[in-house]
C-alpha cells in the first residue's frame, strides 16, 4: 500500500528538511492517541510544548517528528520553520492531490452531528475520510486534511470559529465542493457582537467553495436572506444553492417529524421525492440536521432514498445527545449526555428531548453557557421557561446559571452549586430509579464531571476511572 506521506512529499509540502528520510501512514499531534507509523507534529499548545513529547512519540512508534527546534540525539525529524504553519501546508498539499469530493460543514450548532450523519451515509457509498470529533479549528482542519489519503471518494470536514475572520482561511484550505451551513444562532456572540456578524462569518465558508461548488443553506433561519446575499456577493447569481427547512420552497423540506422518546418518524420532500425514514436520534433539531445532510447528498448528485435508509443506523454521539443507562441498586435511570456543548439553541433542543422522556422525574442538570458576553445573563434567564416546561426539577451550577435559577418557578427549582465539582456528588446521591437526567453545559463548564459521576454508579464501571 502506498504510504500516506513519502519523504519527498513531506519536503515538498512543508518546505522543511529531513534529518533521515522516513514514510508516515498517519499524522498525530497527541502521543495519547498516536498510532505506530504516524508522523508526530510538535505543536505549541496551551501551557504545553509538543517538542517535549517528541522522544515519547518516537518510542511509541512514530516514524518521525515535525519540529521547529532540533532535539539533540532524537530523530528522524522533519525540520520546519513553524510547526503550525507547516501543518497547514501539509493540509493544503493533501487537499491539492485529493481526487474525491470534499464536504465542509459549519454552523452555530449541529456541525459534528451533521458531519457524522454524512460520514455514516457516505461510508456506505465509498471510502470516506472525516474529521475526528470536533476537529474544526486552525489545527483541527489542517490535521484532518493532512490525514486524508489522496484516493478516498469523500472527505467530510468540520469548520468552526470563536472569532470573526477564522472561517474564510479554513474554507480556502478545505476548498469544499459542498459547503453546509447548519444553523445561525447566538453562540460565541460575546466575541462576534451581533447575530448578523455571526451570519456573515458562517457565510465566509463560501469563500473557499470550488468553482462548481454547491452551498447548502438553512431556509428557516431568520438569517437566510443574509446568507443568500453573502453567497451572491462572493459567487454572483450562478452559485448553486440547495436549501433545507420546513418552508414550502425548501429543496429538502421536513414535512413531519413525529417525535417520541427515542427518535422521530420523519417524512420529507427531498427535491420532489417523498421520503420516509426512522431517525433514532430524538428531537426536531436532529430531524433538521438530517435535512441538511440530505441537502448535501443531493448536492453531490447522490440518491437521497439510499441515504435516508442508511441514516436509520445513526445514533447521537457522546456528549451530543448520547443516551446511557445508569444502573442503580434498585433499578435504573436514563442519562442524556449533552455535556459537550451548551448555548441557547442547543439547550432548548436538548430540553425538548428531555420533555419527551416518559420518566418518574425529568431532571435537568445545567451548567453555564460560556462566550456569550453581555448577552450571557439574559440568555440564561430566558431559558428558565424552557427548563421549567421540560423538567420536574432543575439543578444548576455556575455563576451565570444563577440567572436561570432565580427565574425558575419554585415548583421546579432544585439546587444551585458554584461548579460541576460541587454538583456531581450531590447528583450521584439524588438520582433514583426511573429518573431521566439531562446533563448539559458549555465544555468549559466541565459538566462531564457530572456525567462521569453518574456513569460511575453503574456497578461494572464503578472505580474504573
Ligand atoms: N440543528 C440543531 N439545532 C439546535 N441544537 C442542535 C442542533 N444540532 C445539535 N444541537 C445541539 O447542539 C449540541 C452540539 O451538537 P454538535 O456537536 O453537533 O454541534 P457543533 O456545532 O459541532 O458544536 P461545537 O461548536 O461544539 O463543535 C447537541 O448536543 C445538541 O444539544
Ligand atoms: Mg463540533
């Protein structure tokens, strides 16, 4: 088999030099997930320097390491000026030699879910490469591309942002044939300032679209006209657009999503074809992600009937709606693990799923939604009505969640804790058989601690951590 990276390509792609020639079958930036045969890239991280891990990476089976500092007695090395910039060049080289179709997904929420729905479908149709987890930023996207073999049929990339100006350069690196914008919501509004600025930033993905590329856009979004105007500004009137939503004009139109606790029976009109399928991921937001996904499938010229039937095997991902049973001495409880991400839109979506659960008690366990700037207190307070409608009791933690807590009706108001560490042991004692528990908050609120504490109650997992 041709190795992913040959020595000459490493030099040509990065402009660097090799201490000794080596091949690589993969690319890694983290020794904890490194696989034998990988090129290890020594990046500067928050409070860490990947150069300190080079020796360990080589011992773990890396065939070589890309560094911008020589490390005496250690090799083989690919020596470059700057490892982050060189990783981007590696990604650009991999993209240039790629012969398949590239799809890129951005949006305020639903990126990883849509990316994984596309991976599920496309993997059945041809060799498919896709981003790991939420690898969507200035290192995640280049890494995804650098790992891509030239002859795969499809690549599904995720593109994200925290600040204005981040999406366009990533889109130009990915050069997608199909660019999907899932949603435009007030995530990261603290950095962007307004919903209009967020829409403009999402639309910047179109700056990287290939000449005959297709944009897949959310017709129901109040920001759709702005996305459309941006598309016209960047590409003129000839750009092909596939829309998804509930409106009559949508190319991929959700006609009905009959929701139950475990999923939805979906009926849709996909470019004039009536399609029905079961989606084993509950909530209307998941049905809408499926519409975005089918929009991308149609954009590629593939069969939406086949795609919809494959989608039946899709289940929500860890931290993004995954469901698990917590085994207790006298019964069990249902855990809805939403600990990966929290903003107004995703909180409302997840609370709606909690509302659908036929439980003895529906318990919402919520941590702070971060990066909302001045909008933070109000975004939390206005969520109180949704939380109250979906839950029998609401426990929260964090300073911003105090605003939600104070706005809750007394009938559902549980406890407020300073942080997830304080909430976790309380909840472990509080949970009882028959409960359904939603745990959600921004990643930085560390609600995974709460999830881990609940998981640890299940006997086989107790003490595993
Ligand atoms: N279309 C949607 N509308 C509203 N909420 C959604 C939608 N899709 C997913 N969600 C919610 O957002 C959460 C995160 O989903 P996902 O990981 O797919 O988003 P993401 O855009 O990749 O997020 P991140 O910016 O953290 O990478 C889910 O757990 C769910 O609560
Ligand atoms: Mg993501």
